[in-house]
C-alpha cells in the first residue's frame, strides 16, 4: 500500500504513515472486535450468578464470530456461575433440612 500524502510504500495494516505522519484512513476500532459480553458475564458470575451465566453463554456464542476472542473468559464465567448456583442450592437444602430437624 502507498501513502496518499507522500507516496511512500507502507505496511497494509498501517494507520499512520511512518514517513510523513499522515493518517492512512484505516482507523482501527477495537471496541467492535472485543467480546464485551464475555467480560460482563465473567464479572456478573461473581455477584449475580444467573445473569452472569446468561451473559457468559451469549459471549461464548459471540466468540465464534470474533475468531475466539473472549472464549476463555466466557467459559470461566459459565463455570463460576454454575459452581456458585450449585453451592447456593446446597446451602438452601442444608438450611431447610436443619430447620425441619429443629
């Protein structure tokens, strides 16, 4: 690729010409290529397990579109959410069982 301003040959991925400093018009937008649902699902899995599970599953499905970005984070959110919900159910069962026995 060649710079439109100075005509120097530059890398195809260049955002700014290294010779003259003019923008090539290929601005990168990292926000559109990040998996926000994976991050949200992971964070929510610690506080609101069901919402974290739902967002993590959606982030896991979206990771296929983004070439695997956020797949590990989504998987961690799913695992943490499931473990948290199972622990909560066990806690409720023990709580109810001790209330019945008393």
